[in-house]
């Protein structure tokens, strides 16, 4: 049975790679055919949903690994454990699925699946949470088959998109400077997202725990207050667009496009060569905005929970 170890979030992409390598994973290289729309059943034809149309895409697994690693750094969990190459993330006080899920990182690490999932279930239960697995192209096919066979449900299908900043034209538009006040940013994000006020402490803690350089962008209107926010995490040559939200009262008025442009401009100025983001597959308006900006799909993921 794989040994479970407690640790902190990987400080660098290289460190995460070394931890995965410690389990002696199978060498992975080159693009792999991957049914991106529905990963609940390996090898079955995926249904379309209007966002991705269920087409087959080529997924480059090394790219997936790198984006997964920077994604963990960009949105750090308060508690992290490794069971083999399964990354178990838990964060008290915040409902984010990314912060409270099991993340398999090597398709060849499928020993003792049932036993390890039961161990994870108990760990989640101790934190008052239901076991959740985040299924990506790195999830072992045998683990997917196991979850299928046990009737696990799937939800929150999401896309990971990326944009080559060198190919984007920044000749037009206005430069916006990020703000420094985390509390002000969090208040605006909660207001725009209509989140409960008690979410402030947890969200503030997460943002303060981010180690790479961050840009907090806030658009405001004199009459209605905060209209849009985004959090940009600059990590070496990559920049993640997080917490992107536009107030309902100003949607379809170009505010989202202006905010995205400002976020990407700052990332480019800081030296990032590529931007990435995550968006739920049923958020058609956001996907349309990102695709118009030049973002393309890299891979997809979803979440799974055991049958009740």
C-alpha cells in the first residue's frame, strides 16, 4: 500500500515534479488522445454540451502537469498530504473544490485504489467534508474505472485554457495598475460574486498565502461601486487569471474585456509568456469572452464524489 505523508504545498514546479517522480511513475511524453468532454468513463464517446461540443482533443501530459503544479501554487490549500502521487488538499473555512479534493498526478499510480480512497474518505470526514476527487488527464484510467464501477457521480466539468501572450496585440487599450489592499479586493469580490460575508476571512487567508507575485485588479463605478475584479498570479513565465468576476449590472458592456486586457497587460509587463485560467464548462458567457481574447483549450477536468 502506498505510504501517505504530510507536507506543505510544493514551492516550485520542479519540487512537485520531484515528488511525483519519487513514486517512479511511467515516463510520459508527447500528445495523448483524450476524450475531453466526459472523463467519467474511459474510452466512451463524450457528449457535447455547447461549450466544447464533445470533440476529441490532443492533450500534452507534460503541459498538463506543469499547469496543475502552477495551479496549486496559485490557489494554495492550508493542508496538503501526499499518498504516493495523489495530492490530497484540504482547507477549513473555504468551500472551494480545488482546495478540498484528491488530485492524482500520475496515470500509472493505481495501486490499492479502494484502500487509499477509504483512507482519504476518513481524512475528509475528520474535516467535516465529503470525499471529492478531481479527475484530470493525469488520473489513472484504472481509478476512473473503479469510480465508474462504484457509481461515483461527476459534476463541475471545467476547462483549462491558455493564451500565448507574445501573439496578443497590446497596442490598444489602457494600462491599469493593480491595487495593494487585499481587504478591499476581497470585499469587492464577495460583493460581485454575492458570496456570504463570512467568506472574507478564508478568502483573505488564501490570497495572503499565495507565494508568487500577485496583481489585484479592481474596476469601480462611482454610482454602483465595484464592477469587476481579477487576481493575476505571476509564476515565472506563466500567469494565472483567478477570481475573475463581473457585476451583473455591467455585463455585456465591455467591462469584462477591459478587465481581461488589463490583467494580461500586467502579466506581460511582468515577463509572463503565457496566461492560463480555469472556467466551468457551463459558463458560456465567460468561455466566449476568453475565446475572443485568444484563449484555447489545453485540457479539461471534473470532480467526482462517491454514490450516497
